[in-house]
C-alpha cells in the first residue's frame, strides 16, 4: 500500500507539471482569480475536488478489482 501511495503522489506531480508546462498562462490566470475568492469559496472548491476524486477513485478501483 505504501508503494501505491507513493506512485499516486508521483502521478499528482506529473499531472501538475503537465498543466504548468502545457498552459502556463491559463494557470497564472487561475491563480490570479483565486486571489479574489474568499477562503470559503476556495474551501468549497477544494471540497468539491476531493469528492469528485474520491468518487472517481471508487469507480476506478471497483471497475478493476
């Protein structure tokens, strides 16, 4: 399980790096827009991302097990 967690974290870095490499201007715009958001809005966006990720993980793990 530790190896799977390490691999998952590595994939997070790969995906983040791809976004920065492929669309740096869009990434900068997004960060600039986030500065205008309230903490609550950012937390809600984070919570939504967590939920989408967990549901996707459950679907993927269920489909391949």
